[in-house]
């Protein structure tokens, strides 16, 4: 299920943008499957938080998969150094832990050096989720490394993935790249601002 394309690692799996509500500190964008967006009854939606000043560089929906990628205002799809990819995998019911396990396998086969750390996992009455940070010392066929913080949420029939990526110089150890714990915590908290809910249950 893990697909590595466009050398942005697992950031091309999925995502769909519908509409947005702008706030002074950023904006929330509603992501959902085409079936939900076209339904009079509504359904499961992801209210995804986008940092202020970030803009869309890629969005796509194809074969029940999509992706929406945003980067800071001074960066593009070509020269990005930081990226937020919000993803939707329709008709996927695997657990967050199983998805992250597949992700680790994909990285191990696609990176000269890889390392992983599970940061948290939880289960509410409706949804299970997990957060992991991954280090790829050098992307296969590229001249850079990547660090990716992933929050995976398991919906009713859909899996949602929110990924914050840093593109780096190549590295061979976590210590060598030196991403501060404060930076990891900041983005972990920011990813948690996004919320999965179901309009049919009047829970949004």
C-alpha cells in the first residue's frame, strides 16, 4: 500500500480539498471523500489545520487516493524545505499502527539510513490514531535526506494521514541532523489541531 513517488517519500498517497475557513492564526480546510462531499447527508470530514502563510503546491484525487501538499510562502513544489501533506485513503480500514509499520518497511528499503520513533497512540470512542517521526538519511536517487512527522487517524472506512516533512542535507545518524525536540513537539501539537468528525452525528 505504501507508494514512493516524486521523491517526497510517502507523501503522494492521498488527499482531497473542499473548502476553507480562514482564521487569523491560520486556516482550517475541509477534506473528505467525493462521496461525502456530494452527499446531502454529509459524513466523515477532516478539518485540517494549515499554518498561516502556507500555500498549496499540489492536490490530486485518483483511484480513491489523494494528496494536498502545502509549503511556506517562499517555497515551491521544487525547492521546498518544509512541507505539510494532508492525505486521505478511502476504503482503507487498517490500523494506524499497521500503516506505520508498512511505512517503516518502505523507508528501510528506500533510504541509506533510517530511524523511527513512535511518539504517541490513542483511541477515542470513534477513532484510533498514532504519531511517529521518521528519519531518512538520504532518499534513494536523490541528494537530500528527509525527516517526516506523521499523524495517522483511522476513520470509519477511510485512513487519514497528516505529514510534516523537513528536507535536509544527507545524514547518517539522528544526532548528526540535530532536529530539536522542541521543534518536534511544536509540530506534533500543530498536527493535533486537525480534527476528524462526522457531520451525520452532528459532532463537528
